[in-house]
C-alpha cells in the first residue's frame, strides 16, 4: 500500500500525499521530539520533513524503503537544528525585537511547560532528561532504535553509517544512559533497572 501511495504521490495525487503524511506524521514528530526535546521544534521538523518529501519525491529511489528515506530527512533536519543550537550568542547583547530585551529574556528553560508537567512523572522526567543529554551522535541512534523500533540496518541506512558503528553508538548511548540514570535515581533512593 505504501509503495502505491508513493507512486500516486509522485504523479501529483494530493490524496496519496496526504495519506503518506497521515501515516508518518506522528512517528516523525516523536522522533524529532526525542532528539530535540522541544515540542515546537519537533512540530517544525515534521513540517519541514514533509515539505522536503514533497520537493524531492521525484528523486526518491523506489528500490529503497520509503520509511528509511523519510526518517533520514527528519533525522538530518534534527541534527541540523542541534548543530545550530551550539552557535555562540552573547546573552548581554540587545535584541532587535524590542528595546531593553536581551538574550537572557529569551533563553529556553529546561523546565517543562504546563502540558508536559502534567504528563511527566518524576521517573519519566529523569529518563527524558537523560536521553536529551545524550551526545548527538548517540541520540539519533538511540531514538531510532528504541522510540521508532527500527532495525540496525534501517538505522544504518538513515544515518549513512555502517551497521557496526550503529551497534557501537547504541551500546555507548545505553551505557551513558545507565550511568546517568544510576546517578539521578540514587539521589531519589531508587534503582535504575526498570528504566533501562
């Protein structure tokens, strides 16, 4: 069915394109949210992913799995956003948006918004924070494996790295998480076992 939708969408069928969007929008959102840790940015990545899909659908190689191609687009967009976050800004510099507004006024906080605060339990927050703190190269592999349930080969295709490298990144990512969770849960007097 997916292959047929791709063919129809390539031919300009808007209904088929809309069905592909419907089929993948939640999966792409969850991947982006896990990688970026920000609802608005994840929503932006979803939109950008489908815009890129629309623009480049004619170049899609139908001998490859469509979902792999789409996840690669989304993952690359997330990685680009993570790289841009590293840019150095002066927090003391006045912003053009308003007089007297500086970088401190627009800093993103690590505190969840009201919606997230209601949804997250303390243990979920700890796990989410641990995953969010993963180095970027591990974050993508871990998110694709555990949140999207993709095979090592699919992750390899998406990230364009060899399968052994995927295995290494997942292993190191899990070890990083294990150590971080042990420290955080020790503060609460709990064991990390059930989270991993």
